[in-house]
């Protein structure tokens, strides 16, 4: 049933639809059923590792999804988890213990930032923040106890792209396990394992599911590493409910269509914003004006659906603009079919001090925009109305 190895190599669009499907089909069903049972028959010849139980992420839906995720990212094994943070925390805790140290790129996702700077510190795991573009600094922060380099494919909310090629080679040279949160890129636009990263993490809540109705996460890595991460996940209780695994699989089937459209739409919207007199600056990796545009063009197959821009001098002016949007909803999440806008200084980055935000370049007037799959022209009209 788990044998889903295709006879001939397939492209991503095909894998998104078919990878992980059980062969032979269960009762001939073209869509794999949801296994909800928490009780599974145990045969006399079975060993401890044959015990099936939903929290152990080893029901057919979990196993099929793990294979599919591995196939999409070009890794050996994959593990679906209860959230992006469940994947990130289980991965870090499987690799690090008291006395260990990790390098982390500046500008991390808020939840990961708190995990590293609060929870891990309390467990005796130390860290240093580094500039993702400054290998010289990485070297000075390296300690004998450094075990991990943690990066993100595109930073939030300024859409910066670190020197990811160097991070992968630096990690290899110094025996560090390289981790990358690839949520913003998705395997449609970037497959970090091809670049030499050891572990790829996603908040599947965002693009992978794409329908704004499931919280999930995943990690893709070597078979041994995924087994070690799964042991942590089993103990900390971060398994994903089989019903949600099913929904995630349904969402994944259209990932290439969605992300392709969102990337094209975001580029048009970014160009429109760049030409608008009330917009002070636009950040989108697909724009020639973006500082990391050349790197994005070299590493990514598309520039994604996320952009950010500055309007107004202050919070009130910018909040007013967001409130005037009719299609785009004010929300802090991202990656769904619906366009959403947020002011990071008030939402995703409100936990940071103003000084820290300013140091990173996150002004009070900055808007982060997650482009959905609505008509591009309608989204541009919506922005035009709200800005005028
Ligand atoms: C949302 C997000 C996470 C956390 O994922 P959850 O599914 O909310 O736990 C991690 N990294 C990035 C880049 C995210 O956008």
C-alpha cells in the first residue's frame, strides 16, 4: 500500500496531484480515504515499532503525506506535523540540547524568534543572530558547540533573501546541520535540498494548504533525521489529525496553479505600486529594484505571492488605507487564496521594540500584502481606490 514509487520521473505538477497515493488503490478509490481509527489491530508477530496510533503519525494518511512531501522537496523522507511551529520545535529539539549553540538569521518569523530566544534559552540552548549576507560574521560567531544554522528562504516582512548558497556550504564545511524555513517560497519556487540544505521546514498552514482552513506543518530531510524528529514529535504530541492531513493533500494538488498565478499577479501589483506616487517604497524579489533580485532570479523558479510596501508617514494613515481596501482583508496570516494585508508593526512584529523594528527597517507605515488568486486587475483597482 505504501509503494507509490512512480515508474518514470515526474515533474512537480504531476507529483502534486499523485505522489503518495496508495498503490493499489484502496477498494479502487481514486481519492485515498481518511483513516480515523485510534485503535489498530496488533498481530502476535508485530514488534513495538509496528504499533499504529495517530499520535505516532503513522496512520496511512500520515505515511502517504510524508512520502509526498519528500517527493516534492527532493528529500529522502517527510513528516507532517500539527503546525509549522510543531515542525520547527520538534526539529530544533531533536538536534540541540543543553550546552549547544545555533546560528540564526536576523528577521526570523515571530514564533520561531520567541522559541529560540525564550524557550531554547531556558533549556540551556544558546544562539547568536547573524546577518544572512555576511559569512565573515558567521565565522566569528561560530563556537565549538555550534550545531545548527537556521535560515528562512525569504524574510518576513521585508522579503530579503540571504546568501543561501553560502549558508549551505558554510554549514557543510563546519559540520552544522542547515535548516531552512521555506514557507514563503514553497517547493513550486524553490527546493532547498537541491542547494545542499539538510532540513526543509514549512508552515503548511500557508501556501501548501492554501485554503486558509488548516493549521499544519512539515519537515523534509534524510530518513535518519526525520526518524529522530518524529521521536520528539511523538513525545511532545505534535501529530496532525488525519482529517487535516486529507485536507492538506487536497490543497496541495493545486499548489503549482496557485503559486504560479500568485507569483505572476504579485509582480504586476508590485509594478503598479512602484509607479504610484503615494507609495514610498516597494519590496518584491521580482522587481529589479529589490536588493536581492539577482539572487532570487538565480535560485527561485518564481518570486512568490508576498510583497510589502510603505504608504503614509504613520500608523493612522496606513491603517486608514488598509481599512479602505474592499477585497483584501486585514489579516496577519498569508499564503491563502484570499488576498490579505497587514501592518507588521501592529501585528506580526508588535512584540518587538520600536528600536529593533527600526533597525530591521520595519517602519510604522509598512504594509505586508499576501496576494491571493482573485483577478489581478480587481486587486490593483482595490489598491488604487484605497490609495487615492
Ligand atoms: C506561519 C509561519 C510559521 C508558523 O507556522 P504555524 O503553522 O502557524 O505554526 C513559521 N514560519 C513562517 C515563515 C510562517 O509564515
